[in-house]
């Protein structure tokens, strides 16, 4: 997969999440994919637009890492 269409975050800005929980959804040519959080954190800012295609590795938003 070289790019995917951003379908949205599963958390609101200011909402906490845990490592391994689904954080956002991307659609590729085969399926909708839930992408898991890599660390415990709080979503701080969303940069990506729903329905827009982004390359793998693009910054879609920012979060603040918090101690688990």
C-alpha cells in the first residue's frame, strides 16, 4: 500500500487512548483498515481531511504521549 484515503479519527480532540487501541481509519483499495495507536496518549490536533488520500507515513494529526 502506497497511499490510503483517510476516513477519520476514532477519538475526539482531547480524548485519551491506549497503546494498541484503534486510533483512526484508512481505506485502501481492498478494505477499511483501523490503525492502532503506537503509544498511550491524548489526541491534540487533526491535520488530515476526511476523504483525502495520503501517502503512507504522512502526518495526519498530533498527540501528546502520556505515561500508561
